[in-house]
C-alpha cells in the first residue's frame, strides 16, 4: 500500500515538473524565435532550436515514462540525450555570429 502511494506521488511530481519545464521551455523558445525574427541573427535561431530540443526532451521523456509505460531509465535516457543535444546547440549559438 505504501509503495503504491509513493509511486503515485512520484508520478504526480514528475507530471507537475515536466509540465513546468514544458511551459517555461516553450516560452523561452518562443521569445528566442521572436528575437530571431526581428534581428535575423543566426545565433538567436540556434538558441531557439537548442531550447526547443531541451523542451522536447523533457516532454518525450515524461510522456514515454508516464503515458507509454516505458521504464523510468528509458525515459530518463531520452530526456538526457535530447538535453545534451539541446545544450550542444545552445553552446554553438554562443559562438556563432
């Protein structure tokens, strides 16, 4: 019984945090794209893509874990791979002109 309650609490916590990441990541991506459109800066475009990838990773990692029932480790791996890729793109955006 206690294990079930703890699992439900953890699942609820994951959903809440992933929703927050989705909202904030989407806002950062939107504002980065908006800035790119007004300036035409390739760096801002890359920044928007990087944050979009990170946000997608959080969404897919949580979705695959909670909704599709893949293992927590698989969900975390998906999230980590896309976070790594997004950070690589963001790093690139800091060096491009």
